[in-house]
């Protein structure tokens, strides 16, 4: 979705755009995202994508803005034909609980459906730091599923899926 999504979650003008993850403000948000994941998870169980990982052809990346303030980001990876994966979801600390992540997931779901994906999956942490993320995905109807792709079964990760 390249058009903005306005007025979500109590924001006067939340705008979501396909973006280049290499923009300076985005790089700073991604660094905070990776730091958050690394602080909460053992190194071998941090699956968040870095800048290079987000710049691959199978990734579509979005950012959420209010005016000139970057509030969050999220990505959709074509995992395999008909199966997408949500990646690199992060909301800036000051914007948490205000609907930014929900608006990003709605854009990702809309895009996955437009691409005729049959399934959308994701991996997130099991620790308390990821509780809000798990609630967000469960609120959209995602349910726990077996690990997929290159993920490793562990006490630190949980995978979710949603049939579209």
C-alpha cells in the first residue's frame, strides 16, 4: 500500500507508506528494535531483520508516521508462494498502545490478501517483553502453530499463523 492510511488509533493523521528502510529515521528505529530484541532474547533466538535483510526483493517494508514523527514499522516477506510472513514489527516507545501496530498489521493483511496469499505467519518471543505483540496478533485471529522455515523450536519463540 503506497497511499497513506489516515486517522488510525486516535492519531490526527497516522500515515503508512511503503518505505526505504535505509532512511536515517528508519535506521534509528530499526536499531532500537534490534536492541529491544537482543535485550530480551538470547542471541541465537533473535530473528529480527537488519537493514540488509529488509532490502531483499521478497520484502515489502512500511513505516507509520504522524507528521514528521516516525511511530513504527513493519514488513511482509513472501516466505513461499501463497504464504507470507510478518517481519520487523516495531512501535516507538512513545507511541505504544495507541494503535500504530494494529494499523500496520491491517496494511500487511490487506497486502497479503491482494497478493492472494493463503496464509500469513510470524515468529515472536515468548518473554514478557513480547506479550503485547502476542496479544496484537491473537486479536487478529492468529493462532499458535508449529515452527516453520529456518526457525528453531525453543522456549524463547512462538510461531503464529492465520489462514486468509
